[in-house]
């Protein structure tokens, strides 16, 4: 299915997200995500932040064979199931309604591996997840983190608004870590920023 057809099929979900202030991936970033999964033939994906199934439907439409997706919001999960069902993807999705940190620790113990981890949950938690996420990657695997520039706050000089301060500090720490050994990262300056991270010696051209 072509990307524009996918987005058209997701119009209802997109409208619901806007009406209910549910953050979903932006249009240009969604196209980048679709192309990235398709062009790199990524088959097994872990998604942190299911929300209403918008990005998960795009990932599976791009050719992924298996999506494991995590969200602790039960209401969102029910909407996501309907989105996956509409595309005929339910058999390809494992939906885990729980705290992401708890789940990824279990996945690590089970030695689960993924071609890509789509990181789109609470931004302040990325730094906490990272030591585990690197152990969940297949050889050549990639962490695709969305919204890493946080509306410009990450690169902003001076005082950060108090209610955003912890999130900004933690996301800055995350970006510092993924730009040092054993990682290498490319920042895609598209919309609110995407960080593409791999282990050194294993990066896509």
C-alpha cells in the first residue's frame, strides 16, 4: 500500500488524536519512518508508545512482519486494536498494556531481539531505557527515537521552563550518550527531530 493511501486510511485516527490531544507522529516524520522501514527491510519492531496505533500501522504497512508494542494506557490500546484490525494486522501485533520499563526488562531476560526499536514514549525516560534497549537489538539493529529536539528546547540556551526541565535534562543526557561509545547517531532535522542510533561499526550508509 502506498504511503498516501495509508494516511488516508488513518484519517479517523488522526482526527481522534487531534480532538483528544493525543500526540502522534507528524506527517513528514511519518513518511520518513515508512521509507526507513521499507528501504532497510526491517522485519521485527519494538515500539514504545503504542498510543492509538497510528505509527504502528505505518510501520507494518511498510513491510514489517512483527510489531511488539507497549503502552500503559488501556483506553488507547483499545483504539489501537481497531486500527490494526482495519489494516488486517492483528495477527502480526503483540500489544503489551503495561509500563514500558517493566516490559523491556522482561524482554531482555527472554533474550528478545528486534531489527528496530521505535522510541516514542515519555521523553524523560529514554535515558533510563537505553542500557536495556541496546541489548534488544539484532545485529544491524537501530533505535529510531522521535521528537528528540522537543520543540527546540533541547538546543535552547538559558532557563528551561520548570515543568519541562527534568524532561529536557534527561533527553539531553540521552542524546549525549547515543553520541558516544558504543553508539553512533544521526540526527535528522525533520519537524521535531529524529535520532537514528546504532552500535558502532554497524551503521547504515
